[in-house]
């Protein structure tokens, strides 16, 4: 096994370079995916800069969907 040290050295270098290239490509693809998700859905909730005034609360499913926090709830019609 020691007589093939050059093969092991070259193989290890190729493995290290390949792993580095793979990692950089993985990060680039992940960043592109994250940018596309941000453009599609906007900035997600729970970030330190978000305020409570931007929060939407669903009060009544039957009367038309989401209302903002400051509005009065609509009455159900039976």
C-alpha cells in the first residue's frame, strides 16, 4: 500500500477539490432558490424587524377572509 502513495495523494487532492466545488455550487443553487422564494412570498414573519401592525388575523372564515388587527370583527349572518 505504501508503494502507491502518489495515487492516494492525487485521489485525496481530487476529492478535496471536488468537495469544495460541490459545496460552492450547492450554496449558489440554494441562494438562487431562497431569492426566488423571497420574490414569491415576500419576507417571512418572525423577523426581528417585523412589527405587530403588519400581522393579519383571520377572525371569521364565513365573512370574507383576513382582517387587520385594528378592525372590528364582522358579525355572522345566520
